[in-house]
C-alpha cells in the first residue's frame, strides 16, 4: 500500500485527488493508496446529510458520496483516506468498515487511549468517557473504496458546535488531547504511515480473486 502525506490541503482539492485515484483503481491502474491529510475548516454532508445540519454560514460545505450525515474537518484532526480495490468477490462492506475502525482503535491504543465501536452508531468511541473520537464514512463504487476516517487529535471539540455532527450534537465529541494523550498530528501521521500496510494488506489480500 502506498502512503501519501498531503500535509494541509483544501478539501475540494483533496476530493478531486481522491476521485482521480478512485477512477484509476476502477480502471485497473494505479495502486492501493492511503492519503493522510489535515483540512482547513470545512463541513461535509454525506448521503443522509442536510444543509440545516451546518450552523456556521462561514464554513465551506461539500455534499459527497460517503454514507452518514454532517462531519466537520479542521486543523488538529488527522483524516485518513484509503483508496483501495476491495476485490470483485468481496460483498462484506461492513467488514471493510470494521477494518477502518480497527485502524483507529489500534492507533489510539498505541497512544494510551482505549476505544471501541458501537453497533448502532458508526465511528470510534472512548472507553473512559464514552465520547466519539473518530468518525467513519466510506463510499464504494465498482468495489473501490474512498473517503474514510477522521480522528480528532488536538482539535478542540468545541469546533463541532459549528455543525450537528452525525446528528448527535457537539457534546458527544472528544479528542486524543482531551482524553489525556499528548500526541500531535505529526506523531499520529507517523504511526499511520508505519502501520498502514500491515493493518490493511491482510484484509485486501484475503478478499482478492485470483485471475
């Protein structure tokens, strides 16, 4: 798996890059790629999202292909976009989402934060406070997955008051810093880059079809 650190990139530019990489994978070109990025403040609306879920009129808003409702991105949040071909025989989308969630849980464990998933609410939640620390939303087209994971590292959860995050209200959100970890986005990126292949490759290889 190729890993690309995009630094800080405007959301629309990154979305165009995701779609280009998706199209290449659908066409059988390119390679599975993990994008690591921070975005300037922006709101995105998934397929169930509504404009009324964005309260701050100064925020740029993008309606996108992923599942879910409104999500906020901003500095201090690590966004992870796996653009990967899941294999024509793989019809277990939930297993792929669990794999992405597992990546966040493993990263949090490394930084001393115990976390879990909830069957009734996508994302990753901390054991200590029961608050949401990462949001998950993927889109799959022709069995190529894009969009992904947003992990709050040092982002102040008050920023989520600018939207209604996932329809749950800003009070449910937390960050690694709020949970007691001193990690920076750079440190979280370094962990992600180092462990991406060992985490994702077994899933992707197990779901490929032999030619």
